[in-house]
């Protein structure tokens, strides 16, 4: 797991980083598993107050590792995890989410605020991952896209559910149908970024430390109620 995701926990703030920088943090089987294990660990972490989720290197997350995905779709075993069917159906959650969906939604289910710090590229599955955060701090020149249509897919790693709560219906449809690339500045205008920051991770960590000073019971209750309302 440490080959894909690192966690530095200090004073109640978890600094979580995708660390597959040589592949722009692309999602392979090991990354899916690391996201799930890390998210589930943090759900149960005593004293946790806030989480910052970011990526090392040139990107937040460039989306699916397509070489890995193509091998899974062909039925070959990749990294000991099996076929594409295993990726989708193995170990569904009690709510019915498959493994890829759980790798995203586990971050929304963490009981404290999660801030995504997004720079470089966030395409496809990587874009869906940052949608799971409570807040998104985005670099102005970040390149973002609901990229799945370019592969003949739909954003079904929880992106469909999360996107509709953030933008108008026609905007969501535009992004889904076109797969167009847009900037952090445009994301802010559409309501898909909370802040545009020159250094998203630094600002996200500063914000998380501020949240960590607030009453933890009120923060957790607020997130629980907002999730229930959605």
C-alpha cells in the first residue's frame, strides 16, 4: 500500500498523498486497494480532525492506468487481482458499491472534512476521486476532465452521483457528453472548485489545521447531517 498512498498524521490532520508519481498517480489495482485501505483506516482513526488528499509529482491523478485496464478487460491477471469483473464486483459494500466506487466514496464517508488539493491533471477516475472531498482547492492551471467518454465509458466511480450535486443539470451533461478539458479557474466559475490556489496543498493543510482547532463533535455532526441531506 505504501507504494501507492502515504499518510502523515500529525495533530489530528492526515496528510494523504498518492505517490505513484512516475505514472502521474494513475489508478491501477494496487492504487484502488490502497485508496480503500487508507480510507477505511482513517474512518476508524481516533482523534482524526481533518484530511488533505493530494498527489505527488506532476498530477493529482491522471485517471485509469489504461494499460492495466486493458489487460483486466482481456481477462489477464494483473498484479494478482484478476479480471475486470473482479475489479467491479469483488467485495461489494453493504450499500452495493463495487470496488472502484468504494475507492471514491470511502473518502466522502470519512467522518471529518476531507480537502482535495488538486494540481496538474485530474482526469476520469482521478477527477471522480477529488469530487468525493468536502472541499476542492485547485490550482488555476490545473487540467480537469470527466474523461470517460473518450474511452467509451461513463463516470460510474460515483462521479454521476457526486457531480449532480455540484452543478446545474446541463453543465453536468456537457462535461459528461463532451469529455472536454477545463481549467481550475473555470472549475471555480462552474462551482466545481471551492478555491483556486497557487499552492493548493499548502492552503489545504493550513485550512485543515484551522478546522482541527474547532469542536470535533460539532464538525463531525455537521458533516454527518450534510451527507444525510445529500
